[in-house]
């Protein structure tokens, strides 16, 4: 059974899928109502639950805040298959999202009345 956090992440990922966009771990976690955790660990735990419970969702649309992924990872493969260009990051075995400005989505802050 998925946690409330994982459900929030699933909803955010569904929005990103509809928009054909990506978002950083911090953006997705904030949208889901929590902090991403040190190094995005809390969000990554939620992404594991999303992959398990909602395999049709594009978990790979949530990317690290620095927009870098391991070169030979599933994450990199899904991003390139999804039409996103990755380029060398300057760090060994890492790739970075090439067109960050065009690809990343930022939700407007929710105003509580």
C-alpha cells in the first residue's frame, strides 16, 4: 500500500505526463506537500513506491535538482526515449539535461486563503 506522500508524487507525475514536462525532485516533493529530504532521498523512496504501484506513470519525469543522471541508468534511458536530450556533465559517468529551460516545469505556489 502506497503512502500519502507517494500518492501525492503520483498525482504530480500524472500532471507532468499530461504536460509532457519534467520537474526537479524539490518541485515534485513540494507539489506533493513535503520536503524532498537530504539529497532527494525521501522523494526517491516515494518514486520506488510509484514504480511499484503505478507502473504506467512516468517516474523518470522527476529528476535530481542538479539535472544530472548516471550515464547508463534507467533514468537516462527513459529520458532519452522520452525525447529529452542529455549531454556530458563534466563529471565521470554522469549526464545532464541539455535543454533545462524548455523541459522543466515549475508549479505556481499554492496560496492558502
